[in-house]
């Protein structure tokens, strides 16, 4: 039996029901309840110029029938990026690229919501331009050890201004909405978190103070785009920090996040996208296997990143550490799908705006049940769609689950810093060559999209 109380239906037949009902937000209507979740890949130029490969990537999902795509991580400024080679939205001359991407996705009756993000101190390969990160704290992150500074109120006002300008560009590009990435350990988690935020000014201490910065950014975005443009927030409902660092404080609880979501709704946010975890990755997100063999293979790309890079590399090669990590990560595969639905439901009960839930979804009956029982209004899917770009069409044909589902092996994640984003589970393909061809297909006909090429006349 799967979470949600449903079992797989082995006999395909035409699908109906909640999945294919449109979803009306205050400022946006989406044709069905399946959102492509944020999946970041290094498809672009070092300086943040978007490429055709990214457009090709997004089109795979638009063609596959998702109602909306929530973009991968888009840095609002260089200091807030996690790795280079992600398309940015930090300058007006980025607008034509996003306009072209949105237009191509829209041709498939698919909406495009762009995720506006800032790393704070949690980064992977920050690049050479910026020496220190800005955060709620001056303490480095315990994993990589990137130097960081506690942002001053003036610096926070600058960041809020950059979020507002990025949202304004998204609107000018004709995109359908923006999502603030306030989940998974990045800048906003660093402020919201009782485990990380050690400030003594008006941005630290009580939950009200810790939420102040996020609410200021919401207000700045509303000031820039008006009240009639879709704005959603992705939040880690529970931090569950002990799952990662057993001796540390557990961080914010679902009850804390329920309060924050109520404030977000009052501030004019149109939807909440529910995730989990104090960091990324975290044993609960993306839940599934931890393969130290894969980690050791790809980790050298981060050896010079942060002061703990080399230490980590040695630790990941140490059998005992290996065992502990794999233990910590181990989840029963059957329990992964919909594993944070309870968190989503707690938030949904507290707010009047739609709630989107992420986490392992790829079974129609589980999704139907989650929507029908009021745990969420829609689901966002990352890996399930990376594995089966046409998942929604499979549901429409009556499959409860795709014939070759995502195995939650997390090899896409382990490869993503070094290799093109895609499904790396060879067991899902007839041959290794087939897998490679599928991964490399994102580069078919890919050239750089210059502002001229992407202009209106195209
Ligand atoms: C390779 C990879 C890249 C991801 N990139 C992002 C990202 O840029 N922004 C974000 O909010 N979440 C990101 N996520 C998390 C997913 O959006 C999703 O919430 C999570 O994987 C759980 O959903 P799933 O089980 O359907 O994949 C990423 C996950 C993976 C596996
Ligand atoms: S590599 Fe493929 S099967 Fe493995 S988690 Fe990623 S999408 Fe799923």
C-alpha cells in the first residue's frame, strides 16, 4: 500500500479526476495539477547567459503535458549563485532569453514560473568573482566551509531590491509568475531557521523577526510587479536538521512554518510550494539512495570549493563515514512518494491559498488521493519527470505508474555538477548508449540564444 492509502492500478484505462482539473490561483490558471518541480542543471554560460540547451530541456516537459514548469534555480545576483552556468535574471539584457523560453513553453499551453533564488552561505562552486557570501550569520556552513558575512540591513535592502528587479524582468519577459526559493537551506532558510540565524537585531530572535526579511522581499516584489502577477513561495515546512546533524538543534517545525505561511498569505503571496529540510541535499530531499561511490566520483569538482572540500573528499572515501551516511540517507522506497504530504496538509488547513507539494510523486492514484483528501491542491515533480518526461501523458492514457518509474537512485543529483542533467540510472534503459543519447538530446540543435536571435521578430 502506498502513502495516501491507494495501491497501483495495473490496468491502464483513460484517466479522469482531480489530476486533470484546472487549478485557479488568484492571478494564474493552470490546465492540470502536475507542476514540473525545480531541477537545476548547468546548461548555460558561465556568466549566466541562457542557452538553447535550457530551452530544449524545458520543452521536454512542456511537450510532455505538465500544467506548469517551475524553473530551476535562477540567481538574482552573482553573489547569490550556487554554481556558475545557471541562466540568470540579474540584468535587463537577460529579458529576451526568458521571453523566448516562456514563449516556446507557452506554445504547449504550459505556464512558466521562474524561481528567484539566493544562496546565502550554502553554495557548491561559487565561482571566482565573489569571495564571501552574505547570510544571516557570519558562521560558515558546516559542510563546505565557504566564508560568509552576516548581512547588514543595508545589504538586505539591496538584496530585496534585486529580487524586486528580477521579478519585474520576469513580468516584462511575459513569464507567468515567480517563485521565491525560501526552502532547502538557502538564504531565506538561513534567516527563518532557529538553528542557523544567530542575529540579535530585528532580523533575528523571534519567529516574527526571522521571517521579517522574507516578508520584506515579498513586499518589494509586490511593489515592483503589482498585485496581479503570480507570486508563490517555496518553503521547507520542517527543517529536520537532526536527520543531517544529529547533535544539532532540529530547526523550525511545521508549526513554525504554518505561522510563516499565514503571514505570507496576508502579505499577498498566491501559493505555497511545500518542501522539506534544513539543507540541500538532505536525507528527506530528494529522498532516496545515497551512493558514496557516485559521490566520491563527482566530488573532485568541489575540491577547491570552501575550506572543507578536501576534508570532505577524504571523509567520503572512509568506509565508516560511508556507512553512517548511507544509513542516514536510507529510506524505504515505498515511503518516498508523498512523504511530506502531512506537512503540506498542515499548511493547507491554515491558509486559503493553493498549496503545491513536492516529494517523490509519480503514481496517479497517490496524487489523486492527495488532492481529493485535501492534503494539497497540486503536486510538483522533479525526478519522476526527469525519468519520464511524458508522465502526464502516461497518466492520461490510464497508466497509474509509468512502466519504468524513477528508482530514486539520485544519480541525476550526483552527476549534475559535472555532467549534463538527465536520468543516469542505466537500469531504466535498454542500453548505456540509449541512456547517453537521451541525456545528450538536450543539446540537439543548441546554439547560444543571443538577444538578437531571441528578439520579437523570430
Ligand atoms: C538534480 C536536482 C536538482 C534540483 N534543483 C532544484 C532547484 O534548483 N531548486 C529547487 O527548489 N529544488 C531543486 N531540486 C529539488 C526538486 O525540485 C524537488 O523538490 C525534489 O527533488 C523532490 O521532488 P522529486 O522527488 O519529485 O524529485 C532539485 C532536485 C534534483 C534531484
Ligand atoms: S537518475 Fe533517474 S531514476 Fe535515478 S533518481 Fe534521477 S531521475 Fe530517478
